[in-house]
C-alpha cells in the first residue's frame, strides 16, 4: 500500500511517500480502507521530534481518518466490512498513523460515519471536533444562554468551538485576522466577530457583554492572561489547549477573586469512553449540518510533506497561511 512515513524525525522533507506492507487487523482492530485524512499541528510536532513518543519504524504520520471497513479482527464486535467509519487518536502514544491507503485501528477509536457526510468532512472534523467537545462540554460545561469567547474563530479548533457553542445554545464572540475571516466567522454562527488587527478587542467585548464572558477558550500558543482574565465574568471558566513551551505570567489575584476556573488538556489523554461521548454529538451535528468543518484545501496523499510545511508555516511561524483544515486523499 502507499503511505506517507518517516524513519527519523526532522523537517517536512523527512516524510517519504512509498510502499509499505498492508497491515492485518489483530484482536479488536478494524482494517479501514482510508478515504480521507487531515493534518493537525500535533502531527508536525511529532514529525519534528518536539513530542517524544516511542514510534514504530517506519512511522506513518497522522491522527485522523475516515473511510470504509475492509476487514475486522477476531475480537472486533462493533463494525463489519462495508461500514463507513471515522476516527482520531492514531499516530499518538506509539500507535501507527493514518496517512496510508489502509490503517489498522482499534475499534474503540472508531465511530460510524453518518449518511450524507463525506469522508473529507468526517476526517476534517475528527481531532478538532473531539478537542473542542472535551473543552466545551466535559470541562467548561457550557450552558444555553452563556457567552463564550474564542481566539481565532476560523481556525481548525476555533471554528469548531464556534459551531459547537452555537449548537449548545450559547452566544459566541471570536477574533479574526482579516475582514474576510470576520465574515466567515459570522457565517459559522459567531454573534460578534472582531478583526483584532483593526479593532480593540477588550472594548468590543465589554460593549457586547458588559458582565464578561462565561467561557474563554484560548487557542494561542502564548496566551495573554491579563487580557483574558479581564474579560471573564464571575465564575468564568478558561480553557487552554496550546503552548507546550509557553511560560506566560498569570494574574492570580484578579483570577481567584472572581471565583474563576482554569482547565488545560490534551485530547489524546482522554479515555476511549470520553472520546466516544464526544463522537456521538459530533456525528449528530455533522448529520444535521450544525457542524461544518472548515476545509482550507484538499490535496493528494503524495503531497503530505508539502501539507506539513503549510501547517507548520501557519501554526509555528504564525503566518496564517491556512484557514481551516488540510485534508488529503489516497
């Protein structure tokens, strides 16, 4: 089978595209004929060696996938050949990745793809959807009528947070880096979208929700906690999910006197049961059209190295080169 893989970590150029043996499903694994995969920032960190996992060699890159069940292992019970499935959490903690024509995935990390939802859409929604759901539902416990603020409302996670918050009946405030992205955020459901390059965020938020926001979702790798805490309402909740090496100052006094809470998490440490709960809502929202992942570009799997370069340029170098997900097809 064709696959995108590397044998030693390094820059995007270490990714090779060539033939590897097709895996056979063991025990409770499902062999998926891959229809689409999506790139995530964590894929580039693993490839660069910034996150240390004990990787198989050669290591196939990628976390997300969507496709069709080709075969099932002897202990697998949830799916049968021909079923359409989507999933994430591969290529992590030593598991083999997904950027190949076939992937062997334990059934606990796979979910049924709803009718009418393409593989491209399901793959694009996978990791970002589970991440957003864990933060918004499990941790922040966002309630109808509350107000959520998210930085970067057209990015992979940010655009998903916007849509999930609206699906849960909340009001949404977000920031964007251009008027075009502001318009896109409004299309996704944002009640207030602010161009952070031309407008004063604090003033716009204060005018929109004088009492402060109930949930502040931080997507930036270097958070400005002084500005964030100032926006929080009494008993506000803050979610952080980026900035592995960040060491910003934190305004302890203003934070605790409001009775606020701070949650930090990485999705791949969530249990299969926690991720299954996320997937049920994600699939329902995909089927109903309440969740529409932003796809920046669809590329051939053979261009995985270029996709990694684009992703890295956008997230690490902060170029904003991508607005949404990079999806690849075998």
